[in-house]
C-alpha cells in the first residue's frame, strides 16, 4: 500500500508522527538517563567506576532479547493489541524503577521497561511495513526518524532539568507518564494494519519457518548486521558519554547541547534522505553515507590517538558522523525489511533481536573499555564502520551503489 486509505483513521503525516512517538519511548529511556547516571551511582553507592553503565545496558539487553517474543504473537493476534500490552509493560517498568531502593531492583525494573520497549519497536516496524513498501517505506522511516530524533535533542536537557528540581526517580515517573499517554493515543486513533489473511498460527514451526526466511535472505541478514554494528558504536558513545564529558573534558553541563547537536545533525540527515530517496534510491544514499562515516571516524581516531583531542574537535567530528548515521539508518531498515512483507512481524522481531542484542554487547564492550581517553570510543567507531561496509558488500555481492529494480529501484 502506497498511502493511507481514507478509512484508516490516520493520514500520512499523522501516521508518521504516531510511529515516531511510539519509537521515541526507546530513545527517551536511554537518553534521559545519561545525565542521571552519576546521581544514581551516588544514591546507590556504586562508586565512580563503570558499574553505572548497567543502568543503560540492562535496558538495551532486555530490549534486544525480548523482541523475539513479539514477532510470532504480533503475526497471530494483530499489531494493535500487542502494541497496547507492550506500552503498558513499559509504563509499569518505569514506575517500578522510580520506586526501586536498590541497584538490583532498579536493573530488574529497567529490564521490564526494555521488554515493553521491545514490543513498541517490533510493532511499529511491522506496522510501517504493513502499509508501505520500497522507497515510500524508506521515506516514512526517514520522516519518522526525524521526529524520533527530537528525543535525543531534548532528552538529556530534560533529564538534567528534572534533576535540578527533583531526585533521579522523577525521570522514571516522566517516562511512565509518557508511555501511558502514548498508549491512550494508540488505543484511540491507530487502526489495526495487519490483513486478516496474513495472520499466522501461534506455533513454533511457524516462527521457525519465518525466522529461517529472515536469516537466510542475504539482503535481510546483511543489512541487519550492518545496522547492528553501527548502532553498537553509537551505544558505546551513549554508555560512556557521561564519563567523557565529566572525566575527560570536565564539562558535564555541555553534554546536553553537544548531544543535541549530534541528534540535530541526524534529524537534518533524515529529512535530507526523505527528500532524496525517491530520486536517487536507498542504496546509493546509504552506501555513500557509509563511506563518509568511515572517513570521518578515521579522522576522529587519528585525533584521539595523537593526543590532540579537544572538546571542539570531538563535538564537530561526532556531529559529522551522526549526520552519516542519520542518512543511512532509515535506508538500512527499509532495505532489510523489503523482501519480507508477508512475515513483517516475525521478521521485525528477528532483525530487532540481532540488531539490538548484538549492538548492546558491542556498546557494553566499548563502554567498559573507557580509560579516561577517547581512544576506545574512536577505535570502536572505526572498526564498526569498516565491518559494516564489509557486510554490506557481502549482502550486495560486491555491487555497491547499484539500485535494485526488483524493489522499486531501491
């Protein structure tokens, strides 16, 4: 389907905003927490080490693993009821985290929050694929990604402002309220998008067949792994960002504006992609952005390993890399889902599991390597970028920058 039907309940613009709002709960759960990691570490007697990073990591790991649970259920019972359940679980996890009195309980609540967020991610991806295909799907992804990026632009600032007037628990209360309001909007306005004839039985054999199709498809697997590597580098930055700005640059208050600058560049890139993708195709834009990302990452690594890193250099190079990331993110997602419309729910779950679980492990590894320098982070961006290009070349059998007529000139 290339556009919203008159009786769908949502026009194109409202549909894009709704998808972005649903997906934003993931970014908020990560980005609002970063300014609070020091406060949480102090309140729960975690010390000054890297243990605080598990507040982010526990959410991301649960988020990645849990996506497998949603694919089969979403393909059997439809998108809307499962989405409503996942939003309710996210809200419950948020309010439980606000009431946590120990680190173990906090991590358990974050895991529940991640379980709910996983459903929101899987279902929003499947809903987009239910209604759009090809370059139109890439356009929806880019536009929703642009709206979605308002979260990392304002989330660190919002988290810091909440900390100035309330304890760290207020952040979790705010996240729970946001999820509750989103649940009400979805219940009221978002229609069911899965065609009845596409319902699949709730059986392991059905999941195994659909998962096998997802993993055996060269395009699906290749672009999912490439997205995993790129997101892993980004999560490495998220995990260590509070320490980077505090311990290296001694400028913790500059984290929100610098992070907003990075997110703003991704938003500009997403808008640029939405305007250009139907003209040039997903592959040309994504492959070009990938090459640009690698070159800028190499420049950042050179600066870091030569000992010439400054806050200005770091902010500028990070912003440029995030522009490349924003240009390729929506295209990677659309290309990987394009051949799998008939099993969109399970495909989104399997791809989401590989993407998030793998990227979580990469991000944790990069974050825990933090040594009061930018070297681990810079090396992580370089290595992940180079490996992503290798994986893409595998997926395309060496034919980069070439559109595919089979998927509407992607």
